[in-house]
C-alpha cells in the first residue's frame, strides 16, 4: 500500500490512542454502524486533507466503513500525530501521507499522493486540496462531485472562489454548522489552546494578562477559558459588534498597539494576516509569549520578529526565544502554527465527535444530491445539524422536553398569539 509516515512501528501505540478517542465519540460511532450496513459511500474516492489526529482517524474509519476509498494527508505540517498515521496504515489499511514537522515540499508532495486516486470528493481543513486541484491539477476536476470544508480560514477562501466564479464544484461548509462552530470552535479551541500554551511553557496563567486577538467563536472560547484560569483577559477586534460583545462579556477591549506593552500571553485567532506586527513585537515586555491558534501562521508577522531580533534559540520543545535589539525576550510557540496541535493534541474527542459527524453526513449528502447542487458554498443542511444534536444528547444520556400538540399548534398559528 502507498503511504508515507514517520515510523510504521508506532502503529500499535497509535491504535490504542484511536480507541481511547473513540470511547467519547458516540455520534460518529452510531453513524459508522449505519454506514457499514447501508454503504452510502460505496465506490466514492475521498481525499481528506485534515489534521491527522485520533479524532480524524475515527472519521477516516467511518468513511471507509461506508464504502469510501479514503486517502489522507495532513492539513498542517505540525499537527500530525505520527503514531496515529502509522496505525491508520497498518491496522486500517488507509493510505496516509503525513509526518509531523514535514517541510513545505513534503507537505505538497503528500497532497499530490492523496489525490493520486483521482478523488470524487474533497474533505479539507483549510482548502488546500481544493486550491491545489484548481491551480495545479485542473485535469482532475472533472472527477470531483463536491467537497466539505472544516475551518473558517478554508471557508473564507472557498467563498472568495465562488464569488469570482472559479469554484468548479459544490462545497459544504461544515464550519458553519451550529454543532460545529458553537462547540468545536468555542469549547474545543478554548480548552486545547490553553492546553497547548501550558504544555509548551509550564507558566502560570492566573494573574497574567492574556491578549486574545479576534472575538469570533474561537476567540470567545479562549477568552472564556483564560478568564476561568484567573487571567486578566484583553480582547482586540476590528469588528465593532464583536468588540461590543467582548466588553459586555466582561473583557477589556483595546487596539493591539495598546495591548502589546501589557500582555504576558498573546493568542491570535482571526483568520487574517499580520495581526501582530513588528511595531507590536517591539513594544512587548521582556518575557512575552506569543502564539497563534488560527489555521495559518501568517497571523503573526514572523519575518518582522526575526528582523527585530539580535539572536534566537530554542529554549524548550516548541518554544523559540527571540532576543530583540532592545534586550527584551519574546518567545514564539510552535513556530507560529496552531498551538493547540503544534504543542498539544488538539481538541478533545468528545467535541470533535460532532464536527466529524457533520463531515461524514455532509459527504453522504453530497453523494446523494450533487446533481442538484450549484458550484458554490452551502451550509450544512439544518436537518443534519439537528440530528447530530439529538444523537449527541442521547450519547450523553441527556433527555429534553417535547412540544405537546397544543404547543405545536400555538407556535404554528398567528391567530393564537394572545
């Protein structure tokens, strides 16, 4: 079987980790059982470019159970769990192309390997496969019936392509599902980002100033968790509505220029580039710690930091310390890549259960309906979102009320509104 992983001998270790994650993924487990019976993806070639983690492994196994021919590559050079990649190859027979720390040339070679089976369906986290197909391998586009996208950054890219009429197949934005962004982005990113910061630094969060750049769902989650750990949280924003929301949630809100001199920890989650720039690094206090939890490391102007520095050294695993010309030391975590995966293990499996349930059911939806879909970005169908919520509550052993016939009639009638 074609594959490229760090060490196939790590497979048994990875298998145990995959099984550990599966224990708290009841929704995906239920979907896998149905997929195995019904084979809704039989004969469908799926290229998945996702973070190669234990949770992704369970998604890949679900797709394969549904009859899909799955090939997997990493969506970020530092997010791969090498033992999981080995386990997928050795124990599940899924061609996997991912090595933690791979360089850019290897990263794109792995994407080429993942699309070598001429995919019918793309499954992205950051839109790199879609972008590669449209720019480098246009001859493969005729085979593609649709795609799914996991993250905000990828959705932004895809919507731009759709607006410019260059997107050649329909894509479902899994990121926009309520059961994705309200839980994965908020609770998953919140916990895993703080986990990554603490694992990398072993620094005390309480009593420190944590600056969160961006107050979308990810920013909300990080701010919430930092505040819960006793930090003084500062939020920076460009959107007045989100800035106002942050104020009402009890955080200080100010421009990055004002936050730079007072922050102890800085986290960017905006999806934009150069959110922390040279003029900000130059104002930071000695010992400031900077990281990014957005998809691409362009949120931090790392070349500007390098120019401001007179020396640099790796002081801990995943921590590079830059000594500025003014003598202040600024530490960069995980090379500026997603800190929750670069220095930790990513989101907890119980929250990824919903996100990857959306991926699996959206793939099934595309296979059934692609002939009726236009070449644009679609939201996850509401019926899928609601079904995942129902299954998740059931998996947690939680029951909720049901409307009575009288209540249903009342809500449906304009005549009974008094």
